[in-house]
């Protein structure tokens, strides 16, 4: 498989990744345009679970708060910061069915807009079914960890590039981490 022209590393519980996904310069810039969204778990298992008032997460929320307010976006995640492994596995599975963008948006919305626990398989299966995936197949895929190695490999590759935080944008071997200036974002990503 050929390398995409640009790759955006994200995690489903990261408010800056969520806000980046809503930026007009980013929306619709996948597939044929060569932009690929790749999961990067900030706290992969067995890292202990934490809550949004943990100093690390409180800082992330503060950093995203002003941006969210400017954009008229409410951030209402649940108190728990779940592991996102299964959510990333679902994203990989959905991409094999051509609906990765829809699933990614639905998982982000489920966590940040609806306050759902996206670490739960039943929640993810419901999201998948609403997007058109088969309930039984999706549950089986998540239960047997079919895409766990893909999620692990993506994170390992990102680490070799120097990615240590999200969101991160990789273009031509260079990586920019953090929320990019929206006025510069269009120049980073390939033409539509």
C-alpha cells in the first residue's frame, strides 16, 4: 500500500484531535486526496485508566476550551478517559468497508458531544450499526481483536517518526504536533 501524501495522527479522547477533525480545511480531505487519519493511542493498555480531572487531561481540556468556544463546539466527554484501542480497531475495520470517515466522526461525536463511553464494545457496535455495518460481524471483529495488531503497528510507526502527542500531521516525512494554525493547514495538506 502506498504512503499517503499526508497523515493525521489522532486519538478519540483528545479534544484537539476532535477539533481538528471539524476544521473546514481538513473535512473531506481523505481518500483520493491522499490524507489518511491514523489512530495513536495516548494511553494504551495496560496504562491505568484515568478521569478527565487528571492534570494531563485537565490541561488538554483547557488547551482545547478556547478553540472549542471560538468554533461554537461543546465538549462534554464523560468523567472517564477510556482506553481507545477498540475505537481505533473499529476505525480500521470501517476503513475496510469504505466508511472510515463516517465512523471516525461518529465516535468523536459519541464521546465529545454525547458523553458516551467509547471504550465499551456495545457502544461501538451501536455506532457501527448506525453507520451501516453489520452488528454481528462488527461485534465479532472487536471481540477477537482482529485489528489490534494494525492499531499497535500504526502507533509503533508513528513513534519511529517522532510522534509523541496528538494531533500530529505528517507530510513528506516531517511531523508537526499540536493543533495547527488553521490558516497554514491548507498549505500542509495536498490539493483536493
